[in-house]
């Protein structure tokens, strides 16, 4: 399978050397995470959801003996289950994007030039 690339006109090639310093390469990258940023970035995104903040608030509230309704471990269980399920879903989606990007980046390319 070939990718076909049509270059623009000659005006864009004049300042190519100057503008090419700002771009790392000509590869496609649609993934959101790396190995090092997955856990902190995913947790940051998870706690921007109102439902996860609600469960976290219940967990924090149950650690005070005056307002404890359930056991501490029982309250943290739904939050952990939701976070782990969302992390697994996000990780599989990001891995699929990585594999697709890899096939696109290593495909043969035909460039039409004047």
C-alpha cells in the first residue's frame, strides 16, 4: 500500500530550512500517552470527571470517624474499580492508535514532484 504526497508550490520551499527546525519530523503521532506519562496524565484526566470526584470525596469523608458511614475499604472499592476500568480502556485505545501510526509511518510513499 502506498501513500501519495502532493507537494505545494515552490513558494513554500524557499524558507524550508528555517521552518524545518521547528518540526521534529514528518511522522504521524496520534497517541496521547507515553510509558512515563500514562499514569499521572490519566489520573489527572480521570479526576476531571464529576463522578470520580464525587467518589473521591466520599472516600476522603469516610476517613473521618465522626462522619464514617461505611468501612473505609468499601468506599474506596468503587473508585478503584472505575479508575482501573477507565485506565485499561484508555491504554488499549492508545495502543491501537500507536500500532496504526506505526503502520502509516512505515508505509511506502510516492511523492510527485515537478
